C-alpha cells in the first residue's frame, strides 16, 4: 500500500488501511472539532514535543482531503474592511 500524507503541520492525514485514515493535528481547536465527531476515535496523543492528537476515521483519503480543506478554510479570517460599491450617481 502506497502511503500518501496530505495537509500541513497543523492538520494532516494518511491512510493506515484500506478505508481507514488517521487525521493528526497540533491545534487544540482542530482536536476539539475532531473529538466531537461521532465517526472517529482518538488513537494517540502526545505532549512532550508540543500538543499532538491523532484520530482514526473509517473513511478514505478523498474524505480526509475534503475534511482538511473544510477545516482550514474555516480558519481563514480576513480583517479586510468591506467597502460599499462605487455609485455612478453623484
């Protein structure tokens, strides 16, 4: 089985068996979100080198890729001010 890891330092995933993936995070906020899911379970945790949690889910890599994309896009916040549309009427 070819092992592919997706994600980044804060949230990543890989396949451990056909149809089973592990999702690992170094973020306490992502760990809270993952622990609330009913389809997964905590399989490893570490604190020696920093916060680390690993969860197992009965899904494939396509599901993990969508999960990571969704979680990371929710973290993207902009402080840009919304501007009113420019009116041609004066």
